[in-house]
């Protein structure tokens, strides 16, 4: 997939799955260091916000924004996946007061590579939003083509409203 960062062209390692397809089973690391399959975490409709690096401004803003919305959606899981280590994520959450949005680490790039979101040149995953059902079927996606842009929060939340 072709994307840009500050208008500089970049490529991901493949094409991400499309709406209607099933997420591949992916491994991520929880804050306690345990490795889990994403399928173990999806027990209700789930919003997954993928950010390249939690310690950058846009990634921080988007994670805090979704964190502020969690309480409005009792029947929805909210996860942020970044390529930061669990330790980096814990430190960021503590510094930013983020307690509702669960951060998951893709520092081994399993998620990014299997999803076609991995940017090898940067060692990061491309920014995107995914909403899946309990069977991991993709119901909604937003692939952010310019890495420094924020996602369309209103569109993702409006879609969640139809599920809640």
C-alpha cells in the first residue's frame, strides 16, 4: 500500500484486508508482557486504532481521543496497537493519564506484517482504524494515507453508534 509521511512516499509490506474480510490471527503483547492472539481479545465488537509511535503528537492525540470515548460504549472493546514496547506504552499511559484504552504492543511486527501495514523503511505500522465483530470480520476501516494526519474520529464513532 502506498502512503506518505510529510508528503514523502512510503510503502507498506502489502495490501491490508478489506471490509467484509476476516482479520488474520495476529499476535500482540499486552502491558504485562504476555503474548496473546488478537482473537483472544475480541469477545465483543472491537475498535482497533493502529498508531506508528505512541510517543509522537498525532498518535498521542488520537489515543487520548478514543480513550475519552470508551465510557460511551459499554459493548465495545477499544485497543490501540503501536510498535512501542509494553514498557514504553505503560510509561506513556502513566504520563498521559490514559487508563481506559488498552494499549497493545506490536514491537515484533506480527500484526503489521500480517495486516500489510508494516513500513519496513521506518520499522513502524501505518496508521489505521479497524472495527471488527466477534468473528473478527472487518466491518469498518480507515487507512490513513498521510501518516501525520489524524483519523476521522467522527466517522468511526458514528459507526460504533450503529453497533452499540
